[in-house]
């Protein structure tokens, strides 16, 4: 019988965190929750603590942490502050860290986990996008591992089981196309936040849902795939597959293609990341091919979905260009969700930042962190100065 693994979830109250806890609850003989973290959703965190009895929790918002301390029964240690996440993942009782934080905030704890020899089940794509070279360097020096949770990269990992990585010809990432697959480009300026959050297939957090609507999500995944599987951008393709049955494919040098198929349920790649390289039983629905109907495929419209093109350009530029891309996108999405810019402003902001920030080659971790901070300052200054203006950025 497999040894039970101790799990730390970074971002337990988010979509991936909640799904992860469902997976863990199915297999109490294999997985045990020892640490949970959240930004400020104390109510849900309290429910999770009562059910899973973690030894330690971290709440990044200090007011929320104080509220939790007042209501806690004292059985769990409660941490807060900027070092709380790195403190938790470094603890010797943690075997697997589920990285489900949103955005650049996941970088430092992921670095710490790798250095400490942990397995990181990574859903926080922005970490690899911004600092892939740093993480790969650490993986070569330390015993830590990264197992992807993103359905696309999990699919590729599954397709590569038992294969020689040198025999890969091409990776093919599938994309649903999001809510605007068939919306004409000239109507993008009238897209509302509600429209953009109405994803046809997946139920995700707000940030990743907007990224899906702009197809930046797929651009970030291309950069992730580059770092995870060591392939150049011209050997990583994207194809639109609206039914989301095929989660990604690998083409080999003999022309054969392997595809991983499944129902669109994030609990499947989460469980695979936790049990890897073993595959264990899971309840839930299965594909009924007799009722699937058509499976269709389309090339992405890169003129309409400019963010995908920008991501490829940043990857080809290398250095800190992906860091700039990620930071500018995070600010742009935040501004769009707040109603301060319109939908078409998102790629304009990113393009503007990429054109103004130098792409320093072979950056250190400190240089990446500084580039992220500087890019965010630049973008906010540009948005605050109409005379410097970023075309189409202002909400109507």
C-alpha cells in the first residue's frame, strides 16, 4: 500500500483548492491535509479547517487572520504576513504542495518548495511563465519536482508516459475558444465583464476566466509547455477544440499522435498530479462516445485573439519578456474586472508594456521580481496619464 502523503494547499478557498480538497477527501488512506492557505475568505477556510483538521493555516490578509484567531479553537497554528507561505511549504512534514495561487504571488513559495525537495503540483501557471528559467535551474540542483495540474499539461504528461522525450515532434495544446470564439472582432469593444466571465465549458476563478476569453490563458500555457517539456515555441501548437474532450496531444517523429481525453473536470488532472506516476480510481462521469457527437477543430484567429500572438512573441524574445507579459496582463485583467478599461484594452496594455520594458537576458530571481514590480508600476502610470494614452484602454 502506498505511503500516505501530507498535502499543503496554497489557495485552498479558490476553485483549484476546493477541487483539490474534494480529491483528497476521496482518498483519506493516501492523502492528508497538513496545511491550508487563503487570502481572506475566513468563512470558507473555517469550514475547511473543521473538516480536514490541518496543523497549520496561513491567511495573507492580516485583518482576516486576526478574525480567524478569534474564532479558532486553537488546534491549528495560524500564520500571517508576507513570509507565511514560504514558512509553510518549507516545513518537513509537507510532502506535496498544491500551488493554486493566482498570479505572480505563487513564485516565492514555489521556489522554496523546490529548494526544500517537495513535489509541487502546479496550477499557478504565472510562476512558470515569469520565472521558468529560474525554476528549471533549481529543479536541476535540488530534488524537488513540478507536476502540472493544468489539464493541457497534465494531458501531455500522460501522453509521454513510457515515451522517449527526444522523439517528440510537436506538442498540440487544445483550447475551447472561450466565450467569444464566434464573436466578430469589431464587437470586442462592447464586451462586458459579465460576458467575459461566461465560459462555455469550465468553471474557474475570475482571472483565469478572463484570460480564457482573451486567449492569453493559452498563450501562458504555451510558455509553460516550453519550460515543462523543453521544446521551442515553433514546436508548440494551439488548436481550437470547442468540445473540450481532448485536453492536449503529442505528435511524435513517426507521425503518430497521442491524445488524452476525458470529461472537462479539473479533479482528474489534480488527482493525477497527486498520485503520479501511479493512476488510481476516481468516481465521476465518463465519456460516452456514442453521445459525444462531433469533435471539431479550428485554427486560432490570432488577429482577433491578439494575446496569443503577444505570448508567442514574448517567449521568442526570452529573458524577462514573459515576466513583462505576465505582469502587464495581471494588471490589465484587474483593471478590466474593476470596469476601468474595456476588453480591447487588455492586449493594448500588454503590447505597450512589452514595447517599453527591456527584455533582460538570463535574469536572476531578484531581477525577475524587480521586473515584475517595475512593469506593474509602468502600466499603472501609463493608465493614469491620458496624455501618454494607451489606445482603447479606457472603458466606455
